[in-house]
């Protein structure tokens, strides 16, 4: 059985799976744990839109109920149920979702853009004199957290602390307890402060929202925004910079002005969506999808990258996609990403600022040496070592 993780390091595998299975393939999530990978564009719309048949609530996962997936499985952080918007269906989902949509709609985009640009410049200042950097570790992976922390009213230092805590949380077992405590301490601190005095930020909006019941739900909503936004936006920035550095056609079109930055970002969402695969829907009864018999309790993984290259919607020529935003990078249906606008704003600002400030930017290693960080879900480059000229830094405003 094909391991799902192989699809993130080898995109050609989707073609092979499609030949073998059609649009819905049986893959392995971890040894002994199978799931359906939904690779058809239409089939993906079906499972994301028909929530009465395909639930988002992982407690419906048969292999979990039967103990085949152990509670300490590595799949847990992405797949196990938690009491938040992600694991809810129907009316409960809508109640928990409204504060997110209202919060995102209230973001002052001009203010956010200025704040993100300042963060980008500060990060670049930190490595500019060296003439070299890892644009993933030192840039793409840092900006989203700082930007999201800022939305909640946290300052840059607290944003860095939050990132360190999150890394510890998902890092070694020793650090993870302390990371968790620090994470909760920082978010609990701003929650407490905004209860004393409201401010113009998302924390205060969540606290005042009539649909959120008590501090625990406010905190859950903050955590879900941070955890859903960090990796995804990091990957979007990193993939765009990687294409710039490795695909001369893409870089040439962008530098020559034939491709605007927003069009370039869309091209990345088509070619390499930040979430290659996304967990999951769970069949609430026996059914059929893409010619496969789906049993009640089966998990269905959203093959967002595969669906984008479904030959029924896409002829493989990336350049004709200008202006076409029908890709599935944000998924679809009630759980569609609530934050494409701030995500784009962060990514566009990060890419533009890097291109503006880092003159003569080039890869420091062979393109073939760039490998994705191992994950079944994303194809984020593990690092992006670059050289650039230090001469022009500071001359540009
Ligand atoms: C490149 C950036 C991003 C991409 C590609 C992305 C993509 C996605 C996808 C595919 C989903 C899953 C939809 C589903 O299960 O059907 C999702 C959900 C979500 N995203 Fe994003 N996202 C991005 C950035 C962000 C940011 C910056 C935030 C918050 C600041 C955010 C917050 C969320 C939340 C809260 C959900 C869960 C929504 C729900 O279950 O109703 N995302 N996103």
C-alpha cells in the first residue's frame, strides 16, 4: 500500500495512484492504518460539502474507535478530535466558526500590512550583514507566527516566545511539557489582560463574541487560528521563494512583470498548495465515491494537491491559470479556510519584502538538494539556504 507521506516527497505518485485506483485511492497513513485519498476535484467537493454524509468529527473514525490507531499515534496532532471548530459539524460548527469569520472580517488590512512589513524588515536586518541565510528557518517559518500573534495583541517578543513554545511542544518529549505551559501562559496572559481592558484586536473580539461561551472556548479559538495559520502560511511563503529560486521561467515572468506577485502566489496555490493533503472526513454510512465502496467510519483524506491537478479540470499548463482561483488550496464547504485574505497579505508582504531587500538573491546549494520537511500533509522545504549581496541593503527604503 502506498504511504501517504510518499506523496509529499514525490508528486508524480498521484499520477500513478490515479492510474491504479481512479480518483479515490486506498493509502497508508501509518503501518496498518489505511484511509481513502480523495484526488478527484468533484469528489473532493462532494466530501467537503456533504457534511451529513462526511463528518469532520474524528470520533467517527472506525479505526480509532477499534483501537487500531493508538492514542499516542503520530497522527494524533493532525487527526484526533478536539473540542474546537475543526472537529465540529452542523450547527455547532457554525456557532464556533462565526467568531472566526467575524474576527477575520474586522482585520484592518492596511495596518496589518505595515506591521508585517516591519517584522520582515527586522528579520532581514538580523541576517543581512552575513550575506547568507536560511529563508525557511530564519524567515518564512517566523513571520506567520509574529503576524498572527500581532492580530491577537501580542508584541513581537511574545510572538517569538510563542513560536519557541510551539516548537518545543512539537519537539522532543522533554521540552514539550514546558512548551505547552509557556504557550498557555502567553495566551492566558493576553486573555486576562483583555478582560481587564479591551483593545482593538482579535482577543478582545473573541471575548466579546456572543457565540463563544467562556474563556475555554475563546482560548480554543485562539489556538486553532495559530495552529492552522502557522505551518500553512510558512509553506506558502517558502514554496513561492523556492520557485523563484529554482524555476527560471517562473522567476523571469515575475521579475519581468508578466506575472504579478498575486498571480505568482495563485500559481503556487495551484501547483503546490501549502496543504498537500489535509485530514479528513469520516463516512457516516456505507456509500460510494469515485467508483470505490466507502464503509461507514472510513477516513477520507483531502488530496488538495492531487485534486488541483485532476486532468478533468487542469491540462497541466500552469501559465494559463492566470486569474483563475478555482484551486482547492483553501478546501471547500463549511470548513473552507476562513483566513485566505490575511494569509495572502502575510505571504505577499513576506515575498515582496525579501525580493525588495535581498539583492542578487540565489540558492546556496544545488536545487536538487532541497528536500521537503518529512510530513504526510505538507511539502514545505526543510530549508532554503541562500546567498545575496549585502551591498544594496540599507540603500533601499
Ligand atoms: C497559506 C495559508 C493557508 C492555507 C493554504 C490554509 C488552508 C486551509 C485548509 C485547506 C483548511 C481546511 C479546510 C477543511 O478541513 O476542509 C483550513 C482551515 C482553517 N484555517 Fe486555514 N489556511 C491558511 C492560512 C490560515 C491562517 C493564516 C489562519 C488563521 C490566522 C487559518 C485558519 C484556519 C482555521 C481556523 C481553519 C479551520 C476552519 C474550520 O474548521 O471551520 N488558516 N485552512
